[in-house]
C-alpha cells in the first residue's frame, strides 16, 4: 500500500501557476551537462570554475527565471498586486535580473485593469536609476511605449496617449502601426480632426516600426502583393483615410479633406469606389463660380448671353466632363446629405430651399437671362451658409434633386429658347412685310404718270 497519495491540482488555482513556474525554472538547469562540458553556461560561455561557484550562479539564474515567470503569469491573470510583489524580489545588484518582457507584462496588466496612475509610476522607475537601482540598466523599449499609447487611446485619454507617443519619438523609436491608428481614431472620436490630421501626416510620411512610409508608391506596391504576403490590410488603411476626410469636411476644413482625397486617388482609389465620401465633401465644400458669358463673346452663334452661376466644387480625382456626364444620369447635382436618426443623437438637417437664382438652370449648369432678375424679398434677405451636417455613413445620403428636376430644367430652357427665336422670327417677318408694302407703293406711284400719258 503506498505511503503517499498524489494530489490533484486545479489548474485555475494560484498554486498550480507557481508550481508551473518552479518546474519551468528547474527545467532550465542542466548542472551535470555544464560540468561535463556538453552544454554552455547560462550566459553562453563554457564554465571553467568549480562546482560550488557554478551552483551559486545557477541558483541566481533559477530565482530570476522563477520571479520573472511569476510576474508574467500573475499579470496575465489580472493579479497585479501579486505581480508587483514578485517584481519587487528582482534585484540587479543581487544577481536577480528583471527582464524587459516581464516589465512589459506588468504594464499590460495594469493598463488592462484601468490603473493608469500605477502604470505611469512603474514606467518612470527605470529612468530614475538613483531611486530604483534594483532595475539595473533595463529601459522601456518601443513595445513598452506601444502598450501605454494603445491603452490610453482605447480608454479615450488623448493627453496621455499623445504624451507617450511624443516620448516614443523622442526616444528615437518608431511606434507600431496600431499605435498611430489608435491615436488617430481616438482624436476622430473626440471630434478633433485637426490633431488626427497631423498624426496621420506623421504616419504616412515617416511610417511606423514595420514600414518606412505609407506614401502612395509604397501603398501601390503593397497592393500588388498577394494577400497572404501583405503585412497590413490596405482596405483598412483607406477606410481610416476616408473617415478622416469626412471628419475634416464636417468641421469646415474642406481643403485638408480634399488633400486626403487626392492621397486616395494617388494610391489607386477612384471616386466611384468611395462615392459617399466624395459626395459628402462636395456638399460642404464652397461652390465654384462660373463666369458670365457676354453677348459680344457669343456673337454669330445661336446661344444667348448667360449670367454667372455657382456649381458644385470639383474635387481631386474628378474631371469636368466626367462630372457633367454623371450629372446627366445620376442625382448628384447639388446633393445635400440627409442623415437618418441614429442612436448617436444626430438630428436630420433642415432641407435647404432653392434660391431664386437656382430655380431656373439650363442643362449645362448655367442660368438663363430670365433667372438673373431677383424679387425684392430675395435681394433684401441675407444669405447665410448652413452649418455642416455630420459625416454620413454608407447608405445615409439621399439625393434632394432628382432626375425629374433635371428634365424640367432642360425643358424650361428649351421653351425659353424657342420663345426667343419665335419673337425674333416674327419681328423679322414684320419688317420684311413692311418693306415689301413700301416698295409696292413706290412702284404704283411711279407707274401713274406713265398711264396718264
């Protein structure tokens, strides 16, 4: 009958985790192999001393691995207090070296619990060597900065995220791609598109830790690679740029929004691939003023002099002829986005009534002479620019002026032109009849004396 009985250990209990760390630490000790010269020492050198000295060195190495493993496992389980106690047992001067991955695991455990103040304290300890000599020469790496930046951005703390991002750049390291993306999305969520624009410029021009830059030529090169060989998803990158452009346009920075649309075009994205973003930026951009055509400039043609007219803005990636062709077949002429009620609390904007100048538009986008005369009420009413609506999502844009309006405008222009031509023709016919009657009278008067003779 056995004198001892095996005890079954629950893997979820803390005892099993400590037992596992002890087992792992013991597994790294190969005392007999080192003495026999079959393997090297723990520091990569062949041991030439005595057995007792080697045993002391291995004991320190054993305790270092044990404490580092307990810190990592405890932080991963969310037991940050226990991880801090084991971290305090590591001492550089006693030979128990703290590892950088252990330090990063402790930071990750603290920020996952939302304890950013204690994470800030631990992050600053390696820089204060006089106050904390037990940490030795260990210093935070780029991965340490990425942990703090991404956690702060995820929590919505823009100040802390930007502070650690600046510190990482001053340290001479490039943050991870996810750090830049999280900071940009954090500022977009906080309705601060200008700061998001500046960090996006830094990200595109100088790149991150894995890519030197995200310029259009580099993105195009990534698009040519197989999907399995890409280090990042270009579609996700384009989606972030579109969100930034829409946020900038919604805050009145239409020039910066058009700049990012041009970046998308250089990367190979066509306006038809993201028509919602282009339509929204166009709807809040200042309109272009088409100059008036004078009578002396169109003499000899059948057209009439036309007044100046405001037309939608022409954005990057668009051509005048493409926009005119699209305006004939689609409902994009002066499109105003209408957003449906959403949980965020955005109310749909009031529909903008067409001004008297816009009521009569010819098919080519200009006004006829009839539309240049404004009523007195329209002249005295001040024109105010409507506040920009929130950026629309996919499927939220509803055209206000449809194809029937374009057909009515063209029909009206044809009716006005036919009326003017009929008036000119009738006036010419009247003048010709009067001249023929006068010539006939002159002939009769000249023929009367001959008859009398």
